[in-house]
C-alpha cells in the first residue's frame, strides 16, 4: 500500500532530525540489498583507510606499523555495502525562497539522515562527508553510530548558517568535492546531495574519476521551486550566497534569459551524469521525502527527473 506523502509541510514544527527521519523512513520498503551475513570473503582485493566502526579483526597491523596509520584489508565480494553520503554545504545550498518550508541544505541533511537510517537497517556501512572536506565523519554502523550521524548533520546545518557568506571560489568550482573523493572506497555507492551549481566541466572530471573507481554514483540535485520557475515580480535585489555581492534587477527583463539558461544547464548536467553511467534524481524542496528516497534507492540509470 502506498505510504502517505511526507512533505516538508508535513514535518513543520518538528525540530528533531531523528524524529523527522523516523517519520519518513518508517514503513519504507527500499527493495535494495539486505544481506544478513556479515564479514569478508577469502579473496583479498585491496587496502583502504580505517574508519571508526570498522571491524578491527581486519586491520593490517604490519602495513599500519610501516605507514603510521591504520588500514583495513578489503576482500572481493564483501557482503557489506559501503554508502558514502557527500553533502554540498556551499552558500547556495542555504537558499530558501519565501514560500518554501526548508532550505536546500535542510532538505539535503534530512535526506542524508533518512539514507543513513535505511543503510543501518540493511546492516550496511555509511560514511558522511561534506564537499569542502573539512567536516568528515567516519563509518557509521549500528544505532550508536546512527546517533553520531544525526549529531554531525545538525552541526553541518549550524555551521553553514553561520558561514554562508564565507565560501571560497574554489568550493564553487568543486575543488572541495575533488578532495573528498580521494577518501572514498572503490566500488562503493556514492550519493551526492547538491544543487550542482558550479562549473560543470570540473564536476564532469570528478564524476569520471568515480567511474574509474567503479563506484555507483547517484547524484541528487536539490533545487528550490523558485529557481526552476523564477516567479519574482518587479524590481528585486538578488544576493549571491557565495559571497560575490548583490545586484538589483528588473525581473521582467531577465526572466526569459534566466529560464533558458537554467534549462540548458539542466540538460547539460543530465547528459554528463548519463554519459558516465550514473543516476540523477532531480527534486525540489517541496517534494515528498518518501517518494524521493524510493527514487534514490532504485537501481538502474536515470538522467532525468
């Protein structure tokens, strides 16, 4: 039976991220991997950095001793999936139009919390990072780890609110994402939660790198309804949330040009994600969370809405 639509309006007044997540995920049938056996197979594949929550039985003590950092031995056909959640915390993600209930970043963190919950229920491993690479939480597994994840997401929201005007141009052009990708394990599921605004050539290079790493990339593009429809009227003051200034514009004079450029950008982004075999899910911040989660969890490629 189809679950009722859980929208941002439904969650109005609920401040607890954990409670919001429970409402969204409860009763959701993911239809994805749910292996009951844990551990590693016998064929060694590669090493990866140790993250809090990893089974210490598979630490390579000799390699760790030589390099003065901990490494985990990884094996072929490892039953436990690794899901890496990358959250864009650039200034543009803090945008929330007048009629919206949530900013893009609030929507992204709520989705990330829900995905961590589902991953935990499936006995899989999730990793949480922000695009700037400065905030990094290691592996999250089990109920205790899940609460740590909720706490970190709250910190991301608080930090972004305080520093929304202090993002660098490098962040806008995906430099931070490139650094974060260096810490992603091969053959993992990667979920990028972003508005995707920035230089698409740079993003294309990073997605190509993830493809070489044989990662299953699912780009979730989160936009505010006003960004898609440009409903403004008269003379409007536009402020760059990346800290590049502000400008007054007569909306009627720029509406058609803006909408044409936005449509072209969306088409180009869809082509980039589709060409590298990734999945793209486009959602607006008034979209139902449970329906969005189903689309993210579905297997198969999609380059559209």
